């Protein structure tokens, strides 16, 4: 059976190699040439298993009111083994082939293919919508975005990106997906993390902070997944995890549930602001070891979160806690007057990775800021003597 549709060929950016066609087709037809029911993770479609209750909700939705519609597109991708033939007369309806005719210069095209594409035509998003529409007693036309010649890496990336924004993809599904695509694991991981997309245990918050070029900790996380040679691995993964958790706890009432993207952005703004204040780069970050100790990162992040909340409480005007300029301003206010030497001169006190240790760090920061404001700071030459972090007792000497 031959299927032919008019649509618009879309190439969203000049840089991309990916094209897709936006078309309209009857749901009862689409289900004949794309995988919809009984889809399994290990078949390459990257879809959750079809859940009867979910597609029946779609059917009920359409039957409940004549004006009920679902305008969002079904996303479908042809595998690269579905090849483009140059001439429509050469198209074999039973083969994995398609043909595209250009109708006008505005991108209007006609795409043709036969039922032979079905085994290599994968639904990336919308299988429940398509199934629910296809079983109705009347015809329903559905918007389809059809990706052409789409390799497994791209299908996996699109699936995770789309589905993570609606229903979080279970970690087990990601593991199953990756287990069957070993060849794309490294590239998919890099693609997800550089796009700041987390997906279970596969692309974690730590991956994002280590891989994203805009991250304040780019290439500097001290863990096994850091693939960069010769980079300073100062940042403890748990420092990032605990700090992100503290931000989530501090702002949970203001944000949507599980709004991890915003929390990651807030964390990045705080630490990029701090790095910029002292001119810290990947080339000199090791000189600031005190600043990037695990307890320091946690203590400062928690304190800045508290300071943001205090600004919200005391402000006479509405405050957007996600505004980068606002977060940076609060961070600079906290870090002001702390001399560079405080972060570069080695602290003598050890065992700081406790609640009490983090409290000592914050107390000493308060002491040194007070001393600076009273003119008793670096100019006096004795500010270190007043700080607990530079005192050594007998127990610490034995360490």
C-alpha cells in the first residue's frame, strides 16, 4: 500500500543535518506505517510500553465532546535504513524506501512511501495519542513531525529530551535503552550532558556540571566519568549533589515539582559569580583550594540560598528568585570583602566536612568581613590569627 502526504520540509537551523516534514494524516493510516502498539524498549523505538488505560483515556476524551481536539504532533522517525530514492517510479512499496517531491520554493513537499517502512518507522512521542485516535469510530486527523533518516543516537536523544519534560523516564528504561545501543552510549551521554538534560543514572547532575562548557565546574569534577586528561579534579561530586539538594529544599515552595533545570541554573549562577569575582579559571583553580573544598561549596551554597530567601522576605516588591542577575547580586553581596588570600592560604584546621566544620567556615567568613568593614582586616596583617581555620591544636598537629 502506498502512502502519500503533502507537508512542509523543515530544517530548523542552517547548521543541522536533521530534517523533518510536518504533515497531516488520518490516525488510522499512520498506525499502519509506524510502530504503535506492543512497542518494546529493546526494539529501537525508545517508547514506553503501550498502556491500555492511557490510550483509552484519549479515546474517551474525543468521545466526550465534539470540540475536544489534541493539536500537538506525533513524533515519528525513519531509521537510516529507510532510504530516499531519486524517482517516484523507482519506489518499491514493500521496501524500506521513501521519495520526496518538491512542490514549491517555500518548503512544500510531497512525501511518498509504502507499508514496507513500518518495521523501521519508530514513534518517538505520542504512541498513546495515536492508538487512542486510531480506534475511534470516526476519522481523526493528526499532526505528524516525520524525521527522515534518523540514526539511533538522534532517536534516543529526542526520546529522552521530549519525555523527560512530561513524564520522567524511569531509570530502568534508560538502562534498557542504553544496554541495547552500546555503540552510541558515549555520544548519547555527551549529547545529554552538554544540553543540561539529566536522565536517571545515565546523565546525572554531576555529568552536567562536568561536561557543560558553561558550567563553573567544567572538566574539574573528581570522579570516574571525567574523561578529560590533565585537568584539575578539585570538585567532589557529593559537594554538587548536596548543594543542589539544599537549593531544592530552600526553594521547593517557589518552583514546580522536580524543576531540576532551574536548580541547576541557580547553582551555576552562584558559582560562576564567585569564580568571576576572583578571576578563577581552569588554569589557576588549584590555587583556590580552600574555596573549592567540599564543605566550602556546601556551606556557601546553603548560605546564599538563605540570603536569597531573606531578600524575598524583606523586599517591598515582588522578587523573581530564578533571575540570574538577582542571584548574582545576592552572591556578590555575600562574597564581598573576603580577601583572595583567605581562599589561597592553606587552612590549618582539618576535619571540616561536618555540620560543625561548615559552621566554622561561615563563622570565619563573618569574622573576616566584619574585620574588613571595621578596618581591621588585611591591612592590619593579623586577620588570620583571629580565625579558627588558621589555628592548630594538638589533635590537628597529629593529623
